[in-house]
C-alpha cells in the first residue's frame, strides 16, 4: 500500500515538473512553419516591428518590451513568412 501511494506521488510530481509553461521572460523563437501552426491554434495578436529595408538597432527588442508590458506568450518569427 505504501509503495503504491509513493509511486502515485512520484508520478504526479513528475507530471507537474514536466508540464510547466515556458518562463515568463522567455521569447520563443519560431520558424515560418511553426508560426503557421500557432496561428491556427488560437487567436493571436501579431506585431510587425520592421520592414526588410530597416536595420536592427543594438539594445532594442520589441519582444522584451512586450514581455515587460505583461504579455506571457511572446514569439519571435525567424526567417520571415513565405510570399
């Protein structure tokens, strides 16, 4: 009986440990295929922060700013979208 309770406890602990959301301050990188799948899963809010002609300014990150505003699921699309 004690072994069964211990085993069930360990299984529940393992499930809780491995079923954690990504850390709040993490920006998740997606390729175009992953982005397409995410777009179909639930409503999203997309922010296009630059055009291809613009360059990156060191020390700036729109994704980090969005996280600081309280958003918890922030994704960064790498590689652009197919035309």
